[in-house]
C-alpha cells in the first residue's frame, strides 16, 4: 500500500484543539473567579449547509464537500507546514469521503457554547 507520509511524521503532528462541554466552561469561569456568568447557551449547527433547504438526497449530494472545505481553510496551513504541500489534495479528498459517509449515517452537528460574562469589580 502506498504511504503518503511516514509514521514518525504523523506521530509528531498535533493540532491543539479542544472543545469543552458547557459544564467545563462554567467550571473554568468559576475557578478563575474574575467573572460572573450572565448567560450560557449551547447551539447545534448541522454539518450540512443545506439541511433545511433541500430534500435529504439533495442535501447529501455535495458529498461532504462543504465540511471538508471549511476544515481545509483552517487546517491546511498547519498541515502544509508539517507535511509539505504534496499530500494536501489527497488528504482532503479522503477526508471528504469520510465526512460524506458519516453524514449519510447520522445527524452530524457542531455544538457551539456561547457565554456572556461580566467582570467582577
């Protein structure tokens, strides 16, 4: 099987990303102590940009393209600096296939946590 990258190169790559739960956000604000929470809310955003506009078959016809493009816009510079540009198109082609598969099997969403704080005096 053809390797795009060496295992050591993959093992040394890290994207520093963490998505906390609402309770974790609340706990950190309380622990830090400088703010009062006015409002904490979660919202769900479908991976499918067409979720409410088209029939189910039409909604998945983009084959994960929109999600893969959004992730590529953020992750590509990090990937290029670590792995070089030669693998990028193939990585995101494969990622798009994975996303399309997930979207066809389950409701896929991003969960956003929005918090309104007031600095304590």
